[in-house]
């Protein structure tokens, strides 16, 4: 959704969804031990759907998948909680999408450090 209203709604959605996850879902689902952040909320102009991009940081890949599954399974509960907080005629259907850009960036950083270390080792010889 473009424009000031779209940006404002996206910002509100990110904040409120994070609050629901941090304070409500974590109490009900102890398996949500990973660091979860809402990186983007893309709300459709007709307010029917919203793509919620979620970054989940956990050293264990299995726990990360479980956390994402818990979020997807509780999309209806999160939507209901949003309806109570936000003053909208309709609250969009939430579709969670795993955002792996942080992991990708971390991988690139590791590769660059390895290249840098290899270059410094070859210069010493």
C-alpha cells in the first residue's frame, strides 16, 4: 500500500503484531524462544490481505522452523488481537513470510572475512 496512510498502517501493523507475539504468544507457546522481529508489513490497498515479513534468529534451524510454524498457525489469533487494538473497519488476513535477509547478510559477511583472511595470509608469505 502506497502513500502516507499505507506507510502509517504498515508501521502500526509491525508494532502491534510484534507486541502480540512478544507478550501474548510467548506466554502461550514456550517454544517461541528465538529472537523474532517483524521486518516489514505490506498491507494491500483494499485491506483484504497483509504480507508480514518475519525474521527469526535462532542458532538451531529446527527451532526456527517450529517458531515460524507457530506464527503461521496463530495468524487468526494475531488478527483477532489486532482487531481489538486497531480502529479499522476490516483487519486484513495475515500471511507470514520468512525473511532470511539477516541470515543472508551474515553469510556474506563471513565469506568476505574469509576472503580477507586468505588475502592477508597470502601477503605474509
